């Protein structure tokens, strides 16, 4: 049996600054002068984590990820304890 791979030749033209997937406009952004914890709390934790309300959005998303993974770990661990 012979298996052949056909190579596709893709040509890319750079006529202008067109993008394959157009960018969406950035969301509203409120710059906060406070620390990370107070910056996240003043806009609301879920608002900052999910909507990037200020510059601490990635930090709040990491905290949300840790919380959700911890809850998932506890729920997966409970059946093995009983």
C-alpha cells in the first residue's frame, strides 16, 4: 500500500493591511491607580475577570481559574472519600 501526501501550496498576498479575522474594537477600560486587590474589588471581581474592566483582568481571570479548579478538585475527590 502506498500512502501519498499531497502538499498544498498556499500563496499569501500582502496588498494591504487586511486581516483574515478582523479585530473587534477594544472594550471599555478604566485605568485604576490602586493595588491589584483593591483594583479588582472596586470594579467587581467577575466584571474584571470576565469583561476586563481594568488592567487587572488577567490577574482576576487567574484567580477565577484557581477557584473553579479547586471546586472541581473537591467535587471529584468527594466520591472517593465516602
